[in-house]
């Protein structure tokens, strides 16, 4: 049996592999050094690479991402950590106005090869300012690549691709997955950005998921399998580039599509996926496209309330049954 | 290192300032003629800050400027023709007409951009300085910014972290006395909005004469030497004045009567001419250089006017590293 590794350990392992490979890769963020990160996703890096390549910063998100951008423009490959994705709002200027526009508005003169890593999503009871799934914020901005892995091996493989590309990447690590385990990635493992994975093959209905909604979709698919229904689960892995070829090919086989996303229904990424399928795959469909997304309210604190708002296996199972009965 | 500004170098700096002044006037006139669209934030009056700083910097140093940045682009080596072509939406624009007046950039000469979100580029300069140290070079990075930027968070976050990390970065404020339409003193709890804040970040600061190209070169040279030797950042606050309003639509009627006239008597070109005369440079030599600068500008205007318009296909290039704009398969 292959070695097993947690999603949390995979983040540190993925960073370490790239830092060993390329001396221009550096990390900066709050408490990422000797403390190893509040989620322990940088554990061991400070000891191996030292304080100049694994830099602790103040609580200063503008300086973290702004300095990463300036360094990226001048020959360094920085990986900036924003502790909780909610805090991206504190440095949103860089993600909205500066980083994604630099190459374009200089007519191709300047590249910004950086990664902004951040702990995203709910399910841990952190309340409205530490639990949001905000990958759709980044999707609103042309010029940012967006990765959101669901397995430890994908964490390592996508992190390698994100660090190596000359394009800026926002890398969403899901808080609810940090303790999950999976097979370790082999040496040199790289998952190209923009290639979805078929997490579970099936012929009856397509479920498109991302990050923490992948295990939810897989659990729902297993439940339906006991009734003889085979759902195909597609792990998008990235929102930009968005692998619609894989989604459309699957819908061509199943003729039904459910999208499971943790960001809010209003403005969520599933709306983009649905619009492309409606536009380019209308004749493939035998049922309406449905979305299970977070409700359009702030994230509540109590588990009983949070479960009402974000996708759960029961909600996905219910939506699948309803779509199959259409 | 602080340059020894003798008469030969000073005459050259004077000519650069005269070219920038003429180009800014041309940009103004081309706008009124309908050949420049959008808006412009002209730097007429600020020339000494850009030209004096450039004289004190090395070719591989990094410069980050604001949306009022034409003077920095040209002082660093962008040609007046490619700057005007950018403003005029021409294919030969310094950013292929994809940036415009507010985003002049010439990376090949270390001019790493003009930024139109106030204060955003101060952390970028600190990051470039960190990069220089990581790569083991002796480069310094310079952020030029207006007095209005000193009240925004990025200014304070950049100064703090640059100080803690002792980075080779210079923070140079062009204090032109107005935050857009508002006197800076009426919205700032400091007499010198940049320099007075430096001490709270354990940074040295100087208030300098931003209209005297020699004084600017001297101060920037000393600060750069200090930064290169590991002494960390310096804050310079250059006192200056803009001749035009904040932007194209601003006639600057809020300025007290006589204020502009007083500053025009102490304009960077006037100050430089006075210094040249004091150094014994003949009036005829100054006049000849002035005429040559005017010809340079006239040639640049003609070149930009004659250039082809931007190719519409360029709207779909330069988003990603592969040169294209594909976001999905």
C-alpha cells in the first residue's frame, strides 16, 4: 500500500519540494516560520530553509501580497500565505487591480510569477469572518489562475505547477480537508493547471465538484450506488483554467448535471459552469442543470446552523435523486 | 552615489527637464486637440524630482511611480515619442496602448510601472528591494508617491516592514501640497505628511527642495548609498508644486490667488537656469539646449502622430505567460 499523508502535510511537502528545486522560491506570511503556520501547513520549512526564505511578517496583508508582487516582478518566485481566505479582502487591491493586470497593461513587459496560498472554506465552526468559501471572488477577475485541490497528492502536484508557472495563482487550501489523508505523491509529481480529474466514473449523472465538495459528492455517489445509480464525479481542481472539455464530455455521456459548490449561490462559480453547459451543451441535457451551493447568508457559527447553509452529503443526495427523477 | 553636479551634468539634467516639460505641455495640447483620450495627470513642475533621482541611481535600480508618472518614465529612459504614442492609443506606445497615461512602464530600464491605486506600489518597491537582497545584488528600489498616499494603509505597512527587514528601498514623496483638490494639510495630522511619519518606523527622513535638481540628486544619492551598504530605507519628502490641476478635468480653481505664480518663479527649470548661470555657463549655451529640447519634443509629437493606431487584436494578448488570453478549455 502506498504511503499515506495528510492534506496538511502535503502543503508543507509540496512547498519543500519546490524550494529544494528552485532557490528563487521563497515563502512569506504570518506565523509561517518557527511556528510552522497556524494550520501547520509550513511545518519544517523554517528549519530546512532558514529565516530569509521562510519569512515571518506582521499582520499586514497589504505588505505581504504587495511585497510578494514586487519580488515576483524582479526575479523571485514568492509564495505568500494569507492565513484565512476571508482576509484576502484586506489585500484585495493586489488581487483585483495590480497582480492580474500587470502583464496586460504593460503590453507584456512584466510577469508576476507568484502564488497566494490561503485557507478557505467552512465546516469548522469559525463563524462568519473565518469560514467563507471565496474562490468565486478570484473568479471575478480575469488574469488570475485559481487552484483548489481536494486530495494530498493534488496539493503537491498543483502547488508544483502553480509555483512553476509565470502566471499568478491563487491557491485555495480547504480548512475542512487539512486532516484528511490520501496517497502520497511520487517524486516530481506535477498536476498541470486546468486539467479536471474524474474522481469517480459513472454513467447516470454528472456531479461537478471542487475541493471539499469533492468528498461530499463522492459520499453522495456511494449512497446512490446502493440503489444501482452510478454518478460520475468530476473534480475540477482549478477554476482558471477551467476544464469545460471534461465537463461537457461527461454530460454528453450522462445527460444530467449537478454542480456542488461551497461558495454562495449568488455569484458562485457554478453559475459560470452552468452557463457554459447551457450555451454549448444544451442538446446534451435531458434535465435542468441544478446547483447545490451555499445559501446566500453570512456563515453562521453553530454546527446546526452552518450545516443548513453549506453543502452536505444529504443535500447532494437529495438533489441527485430529484434530478434523476426529472 | 551622490553625483558631482558640475556644469556639464547640470546642463544635461536641465535639458532632460526641459524635454519632460515640453512633453507634458504637448500632452496637454494634444488632449485639447482630441488626440489624447481618457485623462492625464501631468507632472509639469515635478521634473526635478524625477531627473535628480535618476541622476543619482544606477541603471539596474528599480523605480515605481504613480499615475502622475510621465516624468519618471522619461527620466528613466522611455522616449517622449513612445510615451506620447501611448497616450495617443498608438501601436508604438510604450505599453502597446494597453496601459495609457496612468500606467507608463519601461521594464527594460528598470521603470517598473506607474500605479493608479494610490499607495499600492510602496509595498511593491519594498518587495523588489527584498528581491535584490535575496539575489545578492546591490540594487535599490525607489517608490515615488504623492502626499495623498501618506494617509493610506499601504504606505504605513510598507514603511514598517521595510524598516524591520532593513531593505534597500527609498520612499520619495512628491509633496505638491494638494491631495487631488484638497490641501494636504487640511486632511493630515502631520506638518510633513511623509517625513514626520518616518520616525515612528525608526526611519531617517529629510525634507528636501523638490524643485532643485541638484538638491534632489544629492539627497537621493546619499540615501541610495546608505541603502546599498545595508543601512536600510530612507524617507525623502520633496517639496514641489504641480502647474496643472490634479487631472485633465481639474482647472484647479481651489488654489489661492497668486500661489501658482509664486511657485512658477521657483520652477525647476528656473532654479536650474539660475544654478547654470552661477556656474558660469553662458546664456547662449542654455538657450541652445532649450531650443534643442523643444525640437526633441516637436519631433516626438510628429513621430507619435505618424505612428499606426493600436491593432484591435492586441486586446486579446498578454493576459497569460503564453501571450494569450485563454481561460478555459
